[in-house]
C-alpha cells in the first residue's frame, strides 16, 4: 500500500485511529478519526483508519509527528483521556491496549533503523464497554467531541 498523498518530510503529520468498531468502545480511535475527517485540516495532515491492524509503521515513516488514538485501560473513569509518549507506552506505565502489541515495538524499530526519534503522541481513552456492538457507550459518545478537539489542538501546535 502506498503512503497517503501528502507532503513528505518535516511537515507531514499522521493521525491514526486504532480499534475494533465491532466491539463498542474498543473502536473509539476509529470513531474519532471518522469525526476528524469532516474537519478542515491542513494538506500536510494524513488521517488513517488503522482499525485493528498495527502494521501501519510504513505509513508514518518520515512524518514530523504521529498521533495515535486508541482505547486504553489505565484504571480511570470511562472517558478519561490519557496523553502518552512512545516511551510511556514502551515502559507500560498504566497503559494497556490490545493494539499496542507489535505497534510500539515496530515504531521503536523504525526509530532504530532511521536513527531518528519519532514524535509520537498517544491519545488513549478509557473504555466503559468492550463487548459486541458498533456504537460507543454513552460515556464515550459524550467525550468524542472533546477527543476530536484535543486532536485538533495537537495539530495546531
């Protein structure tokens, strides 16, 4: 699969939504990406629906910044938003995601191969319900606009 059509190099920002939309709140990252697609964003921003496939590393190579959005179990109240770095997740400090298996390791490998430190922000959202269903829980549905706003704020930095 080719890289998305956007500028290469230092100005490219990639936002990836992760999760399984068939498992309610586990799909919060994908729901956030879908909502973000309706916003006016700079041409240098790529929006990627990463679903449950963590094999997206080749799509973020060369990006100035990578923002990953995913459900995350950190022990907080449902809808709690965690802002984490790649190192935070590598150390597994209060963050668990079914999608971090392979993804974090792959991003670290990309850093080693390129000799460049990646600017990665992980926006983790505490789920309320991870069970069969395509809708977000009421708690996460209420938080979704805040999550999208947080992503937009990060893109303006």
